[in-house]
């Protein structure tokens, strides 16, 4: 059999010329891999175009020529093809991207069944389970799946543009100098000008990444982030017995020096509607007891801070709890996973926690006592420990950390009195050091809310602890002479070193995805509010409202959680209901009305819903007409009743 005749094609690009030997029956899309092997690794394969003339107007995207052969387009032996393309945008400000990061088909390991991966195809990356912080992941950028928000922020340039300085700039309108060139997102001058106290997480990432990985050195890439670890490392390579039987300098943690954390994982907390706060305050107004709830919403970009992130709160779910005038005790939350599933169907997730700390001032004008201020505390040691545990349960996956995770986006909000006697919101996060110190059992809350205690290495009975190793802990402060000095943190230190403050607010125009909040809130039986079938029937307007208005009334997160617990709707119908509740699409609403599950729900509500009121008895009777008195009529109603 005569082998197929080979054809030589010449290619010319801005980076040079090269030749390829091909077969006339080959498809043009099959040239993608050998072309990329000849081009720089920073080339974006989705922008490669082919033309028979330099800068030709007939250039075609190579990815759009699927199914077209070389023979079909009339390419002859020795013909020259001109290539045009653009480079990939720098990934997180780092131009030198490791070869393994890119999804370009440079080698056979990136092919499916021997064929090149098309640029339009999605590469599925499986999310790895969260491992121990000591487990170092090789090439975390390949296996860790970040949130879509983090992926978008990674691709942004982040530079802060500046206008031409009329006094200092001596160049033309198209020139640039040191006085008008864009600033980095972590520029101290810009942060001081805008009074931004903390760097955003992605600005902090750009800052340390520029110092860790320098493209001009051509060195191997290193993940710039590393979580603090204050526990004894397991599997020490020195060969001694495991701690507490043995310990050495390689496995014992170093001394801890606490400093104010310069960055924050979330910059702003936005409540989509003031009704969210009012519903939580209503419980305190009716009972005088404190209340706690978990925040459900989503994370999005915050443009007021360079590369900022904000948490948008759409709903507050109140778990089972026992409330007192001075605190809250949480009970076991059995349906937590079910509530999280309803939130997921609504496009939300658990973003934080909020609780009240209110004490009426007794002035009968609604004012409250200000307990949290600069001379006392803003977040007590017990609340910091509580917040740190919640953040440890909700870690943030990131491909820029050697362990695959770094910090947490979980926020903590407090409703308390301000200096004017009003009720104000405060937002905080525990620092990464605080989370690790709580996880390592190094600190514990104090009776004084403004200080945190450093634990000893002994148990409560005085015996040496076999599970807790407490290293030396120090903190830096400014003394009375204005000098920065280092102090020993034992036995206690101020809680300000363990928290980060966030900003908060409400949108100028309401953007809440739930348009009603009339359904009773869960776990409020103590003040006489409960979720029942009659409440659902009243909310949906069974027998009164039109079916379309009843569907629109289902846009309530508490109602959705209650309907999920009934188990009447199928998974598909429940997903459709959540989509109708959040998008308010009329077509989806009519589709929901025609589902068997919704018809079953309406039938149940009609049978067990709110009953009509009975005919009332008259309050008084005329004795001249021979009518019975009130006592006689009451006796007739209880005729036949016995107390025995």
C-alpha cells in the first residue's frame, strides 16, 4: 500500500517562522496541537487565526474550522500561512504561568482519545476533599476548584487608574510617568487616601505573590499562601516517638507573635432589605431575650475596595435555641443540611451568623444601653472563639495555598447599642491566627470579655496534657513612649489582636430576591408564633387569591424551608419552586401550577387549612323576651360536661 503523500506547509507569526508536515486529508483543527508546540506557552489558543495574507481581512479562527480538511481549502505544497493570536491575560498578576496550569493541548496528556481538546470544551476539575492543614498538595492549581468569583477576580488586572497630574506631568495626553501611572491594588497611598483599613484578600494575594514569585528569575512556581499551624506536626522525619513521648525542633511549633491582620477575607456585608434586621429585632422586642440566626446569601464583587468581596445577605434562618436576657444556647440543628439544600436551590449559601446583644435603657423611647465601645470591647473573647469555630468549619478553597485552603469567608454580625442609644450593626471576622489558636486549643475565653486567656499545658486536674502543646505567645503593642514593644501574652492578652472589622450597609435600591416576609419564622413557639398548615394556606391564599398570586407569594425563604420539610414536592418540583421564588418568572410559575406535587399541596391545604369562623353568640339578651341570660347560655354550651 502506497503511503499517503505528505504536504509541507509554512507558518509565519510575530514570534517567527516554522514548518509542518501534514497530510491533505487531515483536518485543520488537528494542527492546533503542533502549532501550539511551536509557539510560546503564553499564547491563548482560542484567539489563533489563519490567513493567506499578512494582516488579511479573510482571517478565520482555527477553532471554528472543525471538519474542514487541508485539501478542501486548497492548500498546496510549500504554501505559506500567516498566524495571528494574542497572549493569555496574566493570571493573578503573575506572567510566568506554570505549564501545568494551562489547559492548552501542548502534549498528549491533554488529549481525549488521541484527539486535541477543543478550546470550546470545558475541562471538568473534580473538587478534592478538604484535608489536614499539614497535608501539602502538589500543584494545588490543578486539583483545587475555587469559587467562580475567585476565578473572575484572579483574571482582573486590579490596577488603580490615575488621571494626568496637571502640576507634575510634563508629557502629552498619551504619555505616562510616575505621577499618573496606575497603582497596584495594595498601594498604601491609595488605601490611606480612601481610608481603607484592611487590604482585600486578592490585593493581599497580589502583594505576596509579587514577592514570592518573580518571573524575571525564571524560577519554579511556589504557592504564595500558607495557613498558620500551631500544633505539633505528625510523622516527624527525625525518627523519634510521636509526641508527647518525643519532640524536636522540626516538629514543634515556633513561638507565636500576634499582630493585627493586615487583610480581610470579606470586605463588606450587605443586607438586601431592612426587613431582615427588623424580623430579628421583633423577637427581642416581644420577649426581651437575645436571638441568633445564620445568614444565607451569596458572595460578589465589591467595587469600593480594589479587588474586594462582599457578602450579600438574602435571608436569616433561626436554628433551635434557648434564649435568655444575657445570652443564647444553641440546640442541635437536625435539619441543617436540608436548609442548606434549599439555599443551594435558591443560589445561596451560608455566609455568616448574626446575634443580638441588647439591653433596654428604660427610657421608654426605644433606646438601648451602649455596651460595646472603644473603652470596653467590640467582640468578646467568647464570641471570638465561637466565630473562629464557625470559620474553621467553613474553610475557603483556593489554588494559591500549598494546602488547598486559606482562611474563611464566614462573617459574624452583632446587633447592639451604639453611643447614641440606637441599635447598630457591627461586622467582624476572626483572624486566621485566632482560628488556628482555637483549633490548637491554645487560648480560651475569659470572664473579662476584653481579654483572651492563654491555656497552660496542664489539664484541669493538674496532670500534663497529652493532646495540647502550648508554644510561647507574644504580642506587640505601642507603649507610653510611642515605641513598639513585645509583651508576653501569658496569662492574657487583648482580643483586638484576634479580630478584623468589616463594613456593612444596605443597597440604595432594594435588590432582594425574596419579595415577601409574612410567613412565620421557625422556632419561635416561645413567643406564640408557629409554622402550621393554616399559615401556609394563608400565605398562598388558598381559596382566595388567584393561583398566579399564590405562586408569587411563595417567594419566602422560611416558607420554602417549611415546604421542603413536608416532603410533598419532588426534587424537580422543589427546584422549580425555588427558581420561581427567586427569579419570579411567570412562565416557570405556570409550569409549577401544572405539576402534580403542587396540586397535591393545594388539596392538602384546602382540607387542613384555615377554617371559617363560627357564628358568634350574642353578648347580651333581653330578659323581657324570655331569652336566656349569659350564664344560662354558657351552661348550655357545656351541657353534659363533667369535672370527674
